[in-house]
């Protein structure tokens, strides 16, 4: 019961229909030249984490962009600095280079204020060797009267530089015209409403990225022992037979507000948004550390976001935790009573069954219970437990009900007096419906409304 008051419940936004994709565009450049700001401008979103700290974008991230009716895929990447001695330098460069190989067109972003840097020259050499179509974007030219300052970037040997300002939008409309005109116009179909959207959630360093890489069978995101590596939510499309999954790896979720500062705050906001647009949440628990309070807080975030939840005990190869013990503990502590599966991304144990479990859970998440079945169940509930009684002796009566929506299932139960619905009774009805219709792990939403 996600809300006795119907006003507390919001309907999920309708999923957009599939669209044809005309090509793939990669945005690359040296760290801190404004790539994330530019991608937000081009997509008209706040999808990339923007911050003054160099190197914020670590993984490559794919977004859809539309201009004058043409859709294309835009890949945001980390700064290509192969000489970076930091813990992520080489891996960030590898991800960016992989994006270049996949792209039909490369947008090479440089900082017009800084002029040509050694990093720009190194990347220009790589791009010339790759022989991909390239547009050099002289970013941070906020005043059109300074457009001529972009001319110095002719020295990179990649064609006419394009003066623009990702921050203020100067030149971006003409750039989008140019991008659309240079795309191959392939008929790739974007992911539609039939896809199962899966958010991978958990506190920092529980193995989210490792699990995603094992699922897709290739290094799609950077895996590191340093907590908090994944700062953005990253979508990966996985096709298995006739089923399409959209897997979303997210930043680690910290429970306490004082632990969230600067970049981490915005990264966690992206993780919450990822949960809100997902159908199923894989909530990871580090089995080697046992189940801690912070894990339970993450699972509750998934429930509040309307996700059906599958509890995933990760790092199963290095633990003595019994799965029956974990099931009992989570069943007592988590309102959705999620099913539990144990996996090891390192050995692959349990990973094969994981997507089977996701499909089963999604079928319930998207399923519909007939009005006849629901009302038979409500009749049995009335017999099993009389409704609460008011001060004047009036007792709550369950009259009839119907399912009003799916993804997740939401029910409207008509009663004689909604004011008599107590929190305890509402939770009892929710849990009984979950048991009777095999909805473990599914957020059961109920509106109690007055019968006409």
C-alpha cells in the first residue's frame, strides 16, 4: 500500500514509442573542456554530471538526441588523457577510444580559451589515424564577436573548427544542423516500451559494475576497487532471445546526507532518477559483509521509486552467508518481500539465472489481475479480518475493487468510509494481496476510495 491517500500516488509517465536512429555521434576531448555542458545543451537535459572538477565523466554514456525530427545517439565520454597517472586515466581513455570506434561522427571538443594543448594534439593524432569524420568544436566562445579565435585549431589538421558555447548555446543550433546532415541515416530502432528497464542499485563498492560487465560479456563500464567509481547512470542494451533489457548501472547510494557532497550529491540524484524510470531494481548486497542497514535503505529507495525488487547477494564466492538466512532477514525487514538470488560476477555463478528472475518479476510488475479474481480475494479478506471500527461503532467494509494500472500494479478498492482505513489494516491488505497473487518483490499500490 504505497498510499492510503490517493493524492500521494503519481502515475508513471508513458513510455515513448520506438524511434529510428540516424547514426551515432561521440563527444571526445581533453578533460574539463566542457563536454558534459555541451551534451546537456544538445540533448536539452541535465543528464551528464557537470562540475568544475576535471575528469568528472569517467564512463561513456549514451543518450538520444533529436533535432528537426531526426534522432541520433550521442555518446558522452571521459577525458582522453592517456598520460594521466590517476587510478582511472588509462581506463577512461579506453572507453573514449571504444566510443570513437562505434561512432559515425566524432565531435572533438577543445577549450578555445586555453588554445591548443599537448592533450589536444595527442588526441588529434589518434583521430586522424582512426579516419572517422570529425568536427572540431572550439568551445567556451561565449561572444560571437570572438568566433575568429577558433581559427588557431586549424593546426590540428581535422578541418574547419566550429566556434560555439555549450554554456550559452551560441552556435549549437547550426551545429545540430551540421550533425544531422552528416549522419548516415541508418534505420536502427530505439528501445521501446516492450524493453525491461533494470536499475542496478547498491551502496558503494558492492559489485554493481562488475555484475553489469558479466551480464553483457564485455567491459562496458569501468570496474575499480575504489568506492564511488560510477558517477553517472549508464544505460546498456542487452538482447537475449526475444527479450530486450536496458541495464542501468548507477553511482553507489550513501544513506546519510552528510556523506553526500558536491559531485556525489548529483551522482546519487541520477541514481534515484534511474530507479524511477526502471521496472525492476537489482538491489545488491555484499554477501561477504552481510546485510547492513544501508542496504535496507537502498532497497526502500527502489520501492518508493515504484520498482519491483530483486535482492542480489553479490560476491557469493567469498562468503559463508546462507541464502535461507538472508531470505528470512530480508523478508522480515523489507516491505516488498523481495525474492533473493546469490551471484558471483567473478566466477559467473548464478548470473545465468539472474535475467530469468528479472523476466519473471517483470511479468508480475506488468501483469493484470482480473476484477473477478481481485474481488474473490477481497471477499476472503473480509471474512478473515473485519475492518477497523470507528469511534461511533461504524466499521470499515471492503466493497469491491479493480486494478487500474500496471508497471507497477495499482489497485482501487472501494470502501464505505476511507477515513476508517488504518495504517496497519492497509498494510495487511497489501501483504495479503501480495501473498495471494504471488507478488513478492512487487510494489503493490492501493487507493482506498469511497464507494458511490
